[in-house]
C-alpha cells in the first residue's frame, strides 16, 4: 500500500485535489512535469485504492472531475507536513545536489 501512494506523483495529485475537485486538464496544468500517461495511471491507481473519486457528468462532451475522498484526505493530512518541509527547503536541497553533482 505504501509503495503505491508514496510516490511523488501520487502525493502531488493528492495535493492538487486537497483544496477542491479538479478536471484532468487542470491537474495537467497544476503538475506540468507529469505526462498525460503517468497522470492517467496515477489517477487510476488512486481511484482503485479508494483515495480519489472520478465523477462523470453526462454532458456533451462528458465532464470528468476528480476529488479526494475522505480516505484520501486523511492520508494527505499525514503527507502534508512532509510536502511543506520539501517546499520550504527546496533551495537548500537544490544547492546541495548541485554541489554534489559538481564533485562527481
């Protein structure tokens, strides 16, 4: 279970859905480095695990929204401090990586 939900794409998708439901195209804009194929796989995996819900509105063309279910909200609450830490220390991490790569 942890292997499936702790990858960076799952966490980023849950973070994007944490505030409100999103359409596929909105998620693509929110997470620009994520390919369409990997986003589709990630959404299916999260839906299968009961963490997100896929809602189809029968319009022409059909509207599909994704939202974080209560189970996903409770999981994201555990990941949120880690995500906040990563954002706050991104510059330091990038600098450390650059120094390391320069030595190699």
